[in-house]
C-alpha cells in the first residue's frame, strides 16, 4: 500500500487532488498536511476525513516536517502548499516568501533525507512573468522572469527545486507549472468564485481595470489528473545537457490551451446566473504591477506522458458555477470568518485593503 504525503491538502488544488487520489487509488494511505492559514479550509476534506491522516503543520518548519516524514515514511510526496493570491502578496510578501521559497526547500530536503520514491513540486505559470507581445506562449525552456511578490516567491522555490534536481541525482524530484485553475473549493477571493458569490448575494462582479488581462484556464480536475500522471511517470535520468537546457529537466507545463480575458470570464459567469453583464459587471481600479497576459504550451506533457485535458471550458465553468450555487454553506462560512475578500486598490495603505482584518 503506497503512502502519499500531500501538502497544502486543505487548499483549493490540494483538496481536489486528495479527492482525486482517493477515488483513483482507494487503497492508498494519504497523509494530508496543511497549516490551515488564510486559504486553508479543513471543510474541503470533510467528506473524506475518515480516509486520511491529517497533520497540521507548516512546510517551512523543517523539524515539524521531518517528524511527519519519520512517522509516516511516505513513498510519494506532492507539494501543493503555497500562499497563492497576488493581492495579498502585495500586502504581505514575507509570508509568501516563507511558504513558497523556504517551504519548497524544506520539502525537497526532507524528501532527500528520507528517500521517497518520487517528489513533485507544484508551481505556477506566473514564474515566467508577463508574455511579450511577440511571443505566442511560454514553454519549459522559458526563463523565469517573475514580476510580482507572489510569483517571485514561487520562482525562488522553483530555482531551489531545480538545484536539487541537478545536485542530488538520486532524488527523484519533478516539477509542474499550471495554468489558472478553476473548479470547486476555490477560495472566493479569486476571480471566478468571487464573481459567483457576489452575484448570488446581489452584488456586482468586480473586474480590475479594463478587464483585458488575458489568462490560460484549466479545470482543477484536469490539473489533478496531470499531477498524478507526472508523479508516477517513468522518467529517464536527467542528462548533463539539462544544465544549460531546462527543457530537459523533469518539468512539465500543464494547460488546456484555453485563453480568455478576465472580462470574458465575468460575462460567462453572468450568463450562467442569468444576469445582464452590462448591469452586473463593474470596473474597479487595477492592482499594482498586474501581469497583462500569460499562456503556456503543454506539448511536452502531451507528447511524453500522453496527457490531455478532458473538460470543455463552457461545460466546466457551468458546472463550477452550479457547485457554488449548490454549496452556499461552504462559501458563506468562509466569508463569515474571513470577511469580504475583494480588494479596493483605490484606498491607500495595507490596513485599508487587507481582507478580513
């Protein structure tokens, strides 16, 4: 019976992966780790709580994580744990650096010391920065060029994981970068769940600036399937040439090739809830240093691992909206505890824009 250690397991993508893992491998032993910070929600695991072991711990605390490794002796490790919201990172970059950079190193080190069979570090498209007008997309060979505190912290973690790949060849460590995810259990501070929950409460959908910021959208279930495939893939040893060609590293970019602007997303959600976008969308001041466009190319994972996304965006967004409609207690509880999760960048000072404080 394989033992899986999943960090960030009470967050959006981590919780979806735990559900996916238990459905696909019912005999697996799952150790779910989360420190239940701002975006962690133990309710995300409620329906499977009797099928896993939960550990409340901070991945940046090496002593705590080493104790968890020692207790459970994981075969496979998937590190989803990260602070992940650009708006909050502008207000408190130090917390993001701790989880996203130091936490990535601590996890890699624990996996090295305790000799796991495979370790997957889950990262983001945003480490590549903003896509130039003359570039169609990023690939695994693109340089890391993060421009926000959140993405820079993730890029720092990526650099450390890449260093472990090169320095410790006996450590089977892999990495993924994903497009923007959507689906159930997403914290209603992100665009899609914020838009849905606002409309369900009779409020308008806030869109930063002109809404023409363009993103690459991926259903979380497709992402989880890709993660599991990368984790278990039989990969060749890293060649020496990977020192100058990152495309040869065990890094896979995950995308459904679904590019849409924020304004288009807002209009889809209005339509799904039978609201007139002209009446229910409002443009608000943009956040500082907002990436205009990014897109990744998933040819490597498609050709080498045979992965393909299964969810059509129109069907996926309709199902996502329906999930929030059908689960009001889930998101109402979050708002009651965290407060309003939208940001108003027209106000000055961290205390004026920090949600729930």
